[in-house]
C-alpha cells in the first residue's frame, strides 16, 4: 500500500474509532476480558495498519507453501497432495488388547499408529517391580520385554504403517525392541518409518517421567539420533514436544519458546558429536498442543515454522530444505476437556482440530470426549476420528493452503507470538542454553506461574469453562468408561516370571554386561541395547544397568 | 480472611503428596500454592513417592492434613497402603483427602478406605481451602 493510501486509511480508522466509541454509549462492551487464552491483548479490529505496525513483508515473512520460511506450510500443494496423518494415540491394558485396538483403527481409515505406554514402562520399570503396583496397563500398554513388543505389533506389517511411540526416559530401549520386531518381520531398515518421542528435555520441564540426570539422558537421545541417521534413515528420531509443556500450564508463547529451545538443545548436542546439520536435522519433528483459543493457536503453528526455518538457516547454516522445515504432529488439548457435561468435549475437540488444520499441522490426534474421565472407549475414539474425517472431507478447508494467510489479525498475531517466543529463546541463550535453564528451574517456574495465574482467572470467572464455572447443570447420568482390570497386572507379572525361566541366562548376562561396559566407556548404546533386548533382557533390567552407571534424577519439591 | 473458630489457619500443616509414578503435577502444585496463599503451612513431597515415603513425610512434618494427587488410575492400590501407614504411625486424626482423576464409581470404595473427601476435576480452590479450614483436626 502506498504511503498516502496508508495515511488515508489510518485517518479513516481513527474517525471510525471515534464513532465506535460514541456508539458504545448505547451498546457498551460486554463484561469479560477480550484477551487470548494466554492473555494477549486482542484488538477489536485489525486493518492493514496493524500489519504495517508489526513490520509485515510478504516475501520475507510468508513466501509460498513448501518454501522458506514455510509460514504457509511445509508442502507445496498442502492438503491437496497429502492430508494430514490422522493418528489416534492408543494403548491400554495388555499388548494383545492394544494390538486389537490398533487393527480396528487401521480398518477404520486411520493411517498411522500411535502407541501409549503405561506409567511403569514410561519410567523404565517392569510390571513386576514393587513401584509398578496398581499402575500396570492403566495409562497405556504395559511393555516389559521384546515378547510384549512382538504381541503389540503382531500381524501389523511394520514396513507399511508408520508408528509413533510416546516414550522418553527409556526410549532407547523401546526403540531397540521395535527395530527387533521389524527385523523379525524382515523389513529392510529404510522401510521402517515412524517417530519416537524421545524428547527428554520436556520431561524435566513438564511431563516429569525421567530416569537419569539430565546430561546422561541427553546423551542417550543423541545416541539414538546418531544411530538412526546411519541405520534407519527414514525414522523420525525425536518428536520435540510442546504438548506436555502446554498441558502443564504454559501459555501458547511459552509452549512455543520452550519447545524450540529444546530443539536447539538437541541440535547443539549433535553438532558437538561432530554430526553435520543436514544429516540429522531433517529427521527432527515436532509435536504441539492445539488449545481453545482459535486464532492464537493458528498463529502459534505459523510462527513455529518461520522461527525454526530461520534459526536453522541463520544459526546453523542448514541448507537442505528438510532441515529447515518444521514438520509437526498436533493433539487437541486434553486439559481443556471437562468431566462436567462431557459431550461438550466433542465440540471443543472439533474447534481445536480445525485450528490445528488451519495452522497447517502435518498430523493430528483428536481427543475423545471421555479422556478426562478415563482412557477412551472404542465408541468415543470413533467419534474423535470421524471429527477429523468430517473436517477433511466435508468442510472444504483442506482445499486451500493457509487460508488465513493475509488476515490482518492473524498475521499481526503471528508476528506477536514470534517476537515473544524469540524473547524467551534469547533469555534461555543468555542462561547458557536449555540444559542450564532447566537445571536452574527456569521453564518449570514460568509454567507453574502461568498455571496458577490461569486457575485464579477461572476462579474469578475472568476465563470461562462451560459447565465448570459457567452454565453449570446438574450431572446427568454418568458416562460408561473404560475399566482396566487388575488381572492385567497379575498376567503381566506371570508372563515375566515365565520369560525369565525361558530365556538363555548366558545370553542375558553377556549382553547386559556389554551394555554396562559401553555406558561406562561413554559409547553409543544403541547397538549393545539392541543385542540385550534380543536376548530378552527386560526393560527394567536394561534401565537398572544404566541407573547403576548414571544414577537417578531427583527434583526438589518446589511449587 | 475469615478464620475458622476451630483452628487458626496458620497453624494447619498440610502435606501435598504425589504418590506413584504419575508425573502430572500441575494440579498438586496449583493446590499447594493456593493453600499456602490461604495461610496454611504447606509441604509438597515432589514426584514419584512410594506410600512409605508419603507416610514418613507426614510423620516428620507432623501434619494435620494429608492430600494426595493421583491422575494415573493407581488410587485403588496406593490409597489403602498410605492410610494403613498413617494409622500405624499414629496419625489417626489426620484429615485425609484425595484429588485427581478418580472415577465416580471408585469414590465409595475410597471413602471406605478412610478418605475423608475426594475432590474431582473442576473443584474450586476456594472450596478446597474452606473444606480444610472446617475439617482439619485440632491438636493440643
């Protein structure tokens, strides 16, 4: 827009504002706070003047889909070429039952698997550990050995599906088990495709399922990146996750900033080992939350891609476009679901899913309406999957790339989110990077403050949760939820006892010894752990060996 | 702030505990801070506590209230062990409350196991504070 036209616009806008304010004598603004969910000010109206004020430049800031800086998406033909991957997270009870759920989801048109493990597995304990009591199969599937992993993916050709596995602390062991199953199926390495979450930094920040002190844990992540880069070129080595950071109470900007800072942390570690940026960066992927505030979320996804592309190019000299592209999975916000009037959750999920898609996500999990009560039933999972299919096939939004690009408001908000996130990243850089920031408790404290602030706003009704602090209703009949029987725990314990008598004690002892030696020597552990799991060493046996060398992480109970 | 006629809030000592392997500590931390802001003395155990560790902390800190936060579905296994430990340690008068993801159908069993109150999702901070003020035991 020419300067004179812009001046005319600003003048007209100022006059309109006067008329608007005068009109408010008759129709005043409603009570309520007109801010985003994360408390960013929202203007009543956005015009080209807002874009000018935030320094907008089309070619520099947007470009085209599939091209630098990828603000408009990472695929040139976006969802016309390939719809986002509809990937419902599933896992409960025994490997056998989860295997049946997987097969149901694949039959219903889902195109990728996503595995949830139970708490003991996530913490590197076997089902028969005293620490596992009452937890086996509850929040996901119990996997204590290669035998469980074989059952989990039985009859599913691992060369044809992509699998995501949500595990971090003991990720290196679970990955070794997965590769062992693929080997047994005879799948060539380059055809093994999927994603390991393997993002230990966000565990210390938010999810809190850790095993070892930070430095050793980060070394294990780097081991898997190094190993896969050579051996499994199509495996996504880390899913750098903002989801748990957000769910723990972070704002949208904090989620974005801490996640990208974690990503930079892994990049630095790989470079320190002498790896080349374009060798490993293409296989780093991301995972964000999609929360309630529609435009804030869309802005967050767009800003994420732009910041990452610029940082990778400017800081690290990445050249491969795949290194610059932020490819991301998204999940609707579990924390936004309510136990009260649970059917309302279907609507929340649909709105959030739409935001993720308009934000250009590459993969999506839609939560089921009952997930705040328990793990989802088959019926509620189906509604969640159908929600994505309705958006994809009926709403028309998948026809056009980045349809909100050019919206005065969305562009200004994208710039704002980007600027605020970069401020955080600069502060973390000044602390000496993300590992130092975590050891100082910085992101943890920022998130706890935001969580408390939000809870206070809810109590004061400055923020609304329908059915919780507004529009409450007497509870109707309670919903049927999935119940995990205690017999799962008993059966798993029994299976493990049998496994320990069946396996070769020599092979077990020999491979575990090699894991210990490699850990002491600081060598890459992927090879030795691969051998140990093939000798049916259990998850905990491998993890305890590493605990013996590294020690365990402890957090002080601050709040 | 209004104070209960029974006890002064600044004398009520509350242990907020996270037993089990569950790492979801958002709720526990928000509650801990709200209770502190309401004038209670709050001790937070941190994560991944065994039942024994929770009982030991309650004894060492000589608390009036033990509040557990469990979101992993392990409450049926963990709660009875902790209650038994508290009883054995002589903390029989402790107010014993539970929050997190506790299915409705499990609440009667939790009460039977000695839980005085189960706070389900959506409970306001004020309600929790008021409940503790009203029900915390008075000790000489």
